[in-house]
């Protein structure tokens, strides 16, 4: 396959690029603000450049791993959120369809209200934040394109962690604080299903290779709140779990509302033989990556 991976300087895009190349696919990756060797610059805001990238690459599939993922900032700037998380993804999907390429888009359990998670692929969405609404409206636009014949994958994931070039994900943030002996205040009432990034990327590649389409949940099997996840991390690293201080979301003053009982069910993914490992196994793999030989 020829792949165009937009957002390859990020967590999921970085894993996908590496896996695709290792599997012998021809993959072009892009970055927006954090240059990395071998990546081309491409910003979602630059519409003509998006179309040109698709035309120049002649891909079999375009994978959009880029997005504006800062949920609280999305709440403050809905216009930018809809532009970057809905309109430009749809423009890229149209360009992919016009070139006869499949299109894969990453969405989130934030399309749900968090009243009754974890959610399967057919659950009724009801976003409670600007970020969640923009992602859902992108999903809806993509399904409309698919009904016109485009091959589209909507891949929902949540709380992605694992090795990452930029070291931004929650596991790295928690590790930095706990290693420094600092207190870590995190919500203890936001449930999700933490998802090991390399497995999410591997499942993505497999779905593309199998020419699958439709909506898929790509997530881990364990339903955990943030504080429980951070304590598990402390345990895996032999750090002090008492440094983790759980608080109610209501007391944290986060700008955007969060789904409290979130998370994603993955029966469909497991039936396809594409499991994502559990939280402990994922954290152990991250530890082995960061401290080889220990
Ligand atoms: N991480 C999670 O827990 C999670 C959960 C649910 C859904 N998702 C979705 O999964 C996707 C990938 O997430 P991730 O964790 O891999 O994200 P990430 O590590 O933050 O990476 C985001 C990527 O997007 C690029 N990017 C950001 N703004 C861009 C723009 N305006 N134009 C072009 N590229 C841009 C970044 O480039 P630079 O770094 O070079 O600027 C980076 O390569 C996102 O759509 C996100 O919404 C993630």
C-alpha cells in the first residue's frame, strides 16, 4: 500500500508510520510544528496544500492522525475546533475519495456523554464538549461520504499511552511528577479504557490492509479512572502510589465537561483478532522501552 499519514510526528501517527514501513508499505508522514527527520510539513489549516499532498502522494489510503486534541482549549475557541477537527478532516477525506484512496479518521469516546460507558460502536452519541461535537460532526460527514461510495474508517480511541517521541501522553506526565516525588492531582471519577498506542496503530494498519470500513473502537480492555491508572503506573515503576491524589472532576475546574463513565467496548475488534493489551501490560511495555534491561 501507499499511505499518506497526516500527523506522523504525533503519538499514533508515529507508531503507524514505523509499523507501515516495517511491513513494507510505502508511507509518507507529515508534521505541523515539531519537525522530525523524513517528515514533510503539512498544516490542516492550509487547504490547498492538503489536496496537493494527496495528489502528489497518490496514496491507497490517507490516515488522519492529526487533530486539535487540547480539549479545554477547544471549548474556548469553537471556530478553530470546528475548522481543525471537523471541516479540514472532511476536506482531506473528500480529496482522498476523489483520488480513489481510503480514508481513516481518529475519533474519541468524547462523542458520548459519559452517562453509561463503556460504549460500543452502535451506542447513541451525545457529546458534552466542543471537542466532542466537532469530532462527532466529522464522523457524520464521513458517513455521508461513505454512503456515496468512499471507503472510510472511523476509529474511536481513548486515553492513548505508550512510548512516544514527544513524551506528551498522560503516562509520561504522571511519570515525571511521581519520579520527582511530586504530588499528582488527578480526577478519580473519569472512567475510560486506556489504550496502548502501538497496539492501536497495529490494529489501524491491519484494518487498512484488510480493506475494512465503518466504525471501529480501538481501545484497551480495562475500565479505569485516571487516579487508578496513575497508581498502577506507580506500582509498575516501584514509585509511591500515595503521591497520587484523586479528586472529583467537579472540584477540578476543567473548562470542558468530561464524560465520567466513558471508555469503549472492543468486542468487534477482538472478534477480528486485533486485541489491544491491558493497562498493566501496556505500562510494563512502556517501562521496558524507557529503561531497557531493567
Ligand atoms: N491521545 C488520545 O488519548 C486520544 C484519544 C481519543 C482520540 N484521539 C485522536 O487521535 C488522533 C491522534 O492523537 P495523538 O494522541 O496521536 O495526537 P498527538 O500525539 O497530539 O499528535 C497530533 C499530531 O497532529 C499534528 N497536528 C496538530 N495540529 C495540526 C494541524 N493543525 N495540522 C496538521 N497537523 C497537526 C501534530 O503535529 P506536530 O506535533 O508536528 O505539531 C501531531 O503530529 C487525534 O485526532 C486525536 O483527537 C486521541
